[in-house]
């Protein structure tokens, strides 16, 4: 049983899972970044769908007064 525990610890170190707190922090951080990207994408899609395109106005020459 002790050998299996030691082997599991070695494998965890190889995978970068040595410190549980650090692994948890990095996982939370990556999830937050992923959510931020999704939210930015969501708002960009809404803007593209519902925002009115800017109208280009042509300059009219001088108007004639009567």
C-alpha cells in the first residue's frame, strides 16, 4: 500500500499536481480566463447582431437659398 502511495505521489509530481493548493489556484484562474473570453465573445456577438451600422453621410454641396 505504501509503494502505491509513493508511486501515486511520483506520478502527481510528473503531471504538475504536487501542490494541491497551487493546482487548485491555477485551475480556478484558467476557468476565470475562459469565462472572460466567453463573455467578451458573447457581447461582441450581441453588438454585431443588434447594433445599427453607422450611416455614412455624404456631404451635400452648398444649399441654395430662395
